[in-house]
């Protein structure tokens, strides 16, 4: 049978003394149709609303396009000073523009700024054609990359997010994308913090409203279509801790700015990250039969760090479960148990626990006496040697 070891142990190592912010009340948003807040380091979901619901991603799709371009730069398939000839298709594209001119050469770096800062559809198509030859081929590349990143419910039909019923993603998938573009391309992510760019004597400002609020936000991208409403992918850092946010389906520019700031501040202010167990730390122990030793330690092979509401740090519930009885021999490093942490407002998280030592099987005589003792205790023969 499955045996549950209940532990009423609170982790004193994560206590921080002093004044704390107000309690992190459960977050709600009526303004956004879809939303998610994720801690960048732990991956813990701090808040979600319809996060896996398919939605029109509008110009937030351009983050996927930039992922493909940054990957090409990192693997030397493109360079920042490489000129790209502007096609008539790119030049004619409607919507937001960088105002590039047909048949002119424009450097990749200028086009990148035109996409990120000005949300230029023309610049996005130019980069797509420069890398893949056509926008259709580029869209195929985006779908391959999306699957590699684990974006399981996303489909890209074009480079810019131009409305198409078969072009969609989810807030959950876009949060995955945001985390990857930050972690995989730190050398290029800084473009998202730039607040303005001038090209052809036309100065345009970054559309991300949170960049101007002195709240630690350093990216990443807005979007808007009639089908999707107003959306925002954003990321910010406070006291060394980064949060990623995606909101979509808002009804105005002002709602996007106000609700985006409210949700981001909540995620940054009311949570902190704490190490619950260090790498190779003993988490617990249990009896073992037929072994040369009577106990075996459960060890966390990797550091276990979680996001916690600041005012609820003492409310973590810890449980270890494993199959009982544990029977020797057991090799060090074998997974033998599972750690369950129930965290307020986060939910339950599970982590594997491993044998901390080798436990060899007892000799024949020792096993025989132990078997007899177990049979007497259980009043029935229940164990085979």
C-alpha cells in the first residue's frame, strides 16, 4: 500500500524578520479576458485567468518572430549590420509601420528596433524575408521554434500577428516565450527596454506603457487587434526578483496600462522566493528492512526554491510519501520518495527525493531473523526474501 508520512515541519530558514507588506489577497481581474503572472526563476504561477484559452495574439506575435531572429544572430546566420533589401510586400503592409522604403537596404539592427520599439509590420516582414526568403517559410520556422519551446497551443500564420483565424496562442504559451527570450538572448533582450527610435527622421516611442512608470519593467511587447483586444507581455524586476506577465482582451489603451501596472505590481510586491531545501540536503528519513542499516535518508538532489506570499511564509504544508516498506538493497541516488509542498496561493508542488546512501542487503541469517520478527508482528507471512 502507499504510505504517507505527514510532516508538520515549518521551514525556519526562510523566515525574514521585520515589517512585511500587506497580505497578498487573492488577485482578480475583470478587465482582462486572459492573464497570467509567472515568477521567472521558480516558474511558479502567481495568478492566472483563462491562461490556456486560445486568443488572437496581435503584435505580441512579434516576440516569436524576434526569437527566431535572435536565434539566427546567435548562430551566425544573420548579423546586426547585414543589409536587407525591402520588398514591395513589406513596404505596402498596413497597420503600424517603421516607414521603410521599397528597394532600399536597411540594416538588421535598425529593423529589429523597428519591430520592437515601433511594432512595424513592414520591418517584421522584411526580417522574415531576409532570414527565410518568404513570410510563409518564416511562419513555418516560428511553428517549429514554438514547439521546441513547449508552446503546445500556438500557431503562427505570419510574422507580424496580422489577423488570421488560424493564428493564435495562449497567455500561458506567451509567458513561456517571454521567459525564453529573456534567458536565451540576454545580449539582445535590452532592445525591449528602449523607449524610442528614430528612422527616416520619424521618431516613434515604445508602446509599452509600463516602461515609463519607474516600476522596474524592462520589456516586452504590446498588441492590439479587434479580435484580440488590447494586450501586453511585460517583465519587470524588483529587489532582484523577476516576474513575467501576459494580459490580453482589454478594451482600451488606458485599461491596458492601468490593469497591467496593477497586476505587475502585485506580482512584484507580495511575493518572494525562498530556498526550502538546499542541493543534497536531507529532507527526511524512513525505516528500511532487510538492510545493513535501519534507516535511509531522503535527499533533494537539486535546490528547491519556491515563490511565497510574503505574509504566509509559515503556512507551507510539507509531506513526504513513498512506497512502504522500503526494502534493501537500495542504491544511492535512486528515487524513492516524493516531496509535496502545499503553498498558499500557489498550490501543491511535487519534487522527487532520492536515496542519500547505499544500503546493502543483510546476510542470509540476518534477513531470516528479521523476516521471522516481521511475520510475528504482522501475524501473517507477508514478505518474501
